[in-house]
């Protein structure tokens, strides 16, 4: 009895409801050894996960290479999604040219040891890039050349997702959504479902806030974005704790934990809340702890939240979180 799967938009793939995000296998989450990174990927495959998400900049390609190494010694054949664009320096719309995208794609093909990338996503490009048809024509050309099978976008804001899905070739959108980031569940999820777009939910646990494992005493290593990006100094602050100020987030977590059934973890409750939205294809928590990976997978088989539980999530959002995030993303 495998995990439940859902269609990934119009790609023709059905993917497991829980996937694996591999940002922390690459970098920006403190020290993770190659052995630990590979163990996390193996644990995901063993738990039945068949959707892996990575990017060319995670550890400068390390995450992609480790996935290739694990898959070379495995029978598993997951869908592997990667991203391109963040190697640009400066990161500008003008940089999203056919020539640059092709260069990034060729490098990812080499890292992942594959002729054709399953799914290439633009990696949170500047908002203006969504208004340049030439960017999407470049992706279409890479499909024609057999270098990528499908393409989509990873967005910071719901509006960027709405703009991206106006292009017929865009088959997937990756976006942050969780009990502390509810705006995408409104208009964006509705439109994505209507257009049969695959929706990949990232940062589901708000960088660990929604695991309940963090408190005011928690410290993060210097090379962990939860330390250095709290004010958005390195990249969009919405990627760190989903944009919720840490102290506010801890209060909201305390309030939310009161709604969690005794036998569930807060992380499972959170993942189930996300999966209760039919527009979602897969959710990609990142974890390098094999036990956490297995516990995340269990969320797929839990019952849906009750109306009362959903109302509690809405109340906590309205009381603590909404003012900090709702109109920003």
C-alpha cells in the first residue's frame, strides 16, 4: 500500500502527496555532510516518496549531484524537479535569456546525469520576468531541443503565480503555503485548479517553526539562513520562517498547538492542512532526519481536518500572523 498520489498538472505524472525538498541537503541550513544528505534522499525513497525537488544553486550543485549518486545505486525512478536562474549575478530579468538558461540547464543535466531534465522551474525570478514572453519562449525552445521535458516556475508571490499560468507552457507552480501563509490558498489555488496546473508547496513547515521544535532559546549556526536572512539580507525574507517574525511565530505556534489532535505532531497537522486543499499536487518538506521524513509521509494517510480544526487554524492566522504576511506574498 503506497502513499496516495496526485496528478502533477498536465505533465502526465502522478506524484506522491509528500515529496522531498533538498535545499538543506545542499546548503544554508548549517553543516550537513554528504553522507547525511544521501541518507536523507535514501530515506525519502524508502518511505515511498517519488518527487524530489532541488536547484542548481543548492550547495553550488551539490544537492543535484547527491541525488544523481543515490539514484545511480537505486531502483527508484522519482520525478526530479530542479531550478535555474539564481546563478545569475546580478539576478536580473535581462539575465533570463535563452543562452543563460541553456547554460544552466546543461550544467544541471550533467549534475543529475540525465539527458532530459524532468521538470525545470525558474527559480523565483524578478517579478518583471513573468511579463516577458521571451523568457517562456526560451523554455519552450529547451523543450523542443529535448533538454527539458516540462517547465514551471517557483514564485515568491501569489500574483506571480497568477501571471505565470497565463503562459500555456507553464505546467507547474511552486509556492509557499502553510497555516502561516494562507493567501495563496484563495485566488491562486482556485485558478491553478481551474487551469489544471501542478501546485508544489514549499516551506510547508515555515523553516521549522511549524514543527513546534523551536523556542526563544533556539540558536542557529552562522551559515543557516534562519540566522542570516531573518531580515531578508540574503534573499526574500518570506523564505525564512515564511516571513513571520520569529517571536510572533512562536506565539502563533503555541496557540495553534492547542488545536492539534493528541496523536498527531504539529508538523503532521500542518501537512494535512495543506493537503486538504485539492489544488495541491505535492508538498515538499525538507528534512535530513530519516525519522522526520517517515513522519512527514504519514501525514498523507491521516484523515482530513474537521471544520473546527480548520477554523482554529484560521483564527490563529487572523490573530497573530495575517498582518505580517497577507499582503506581502
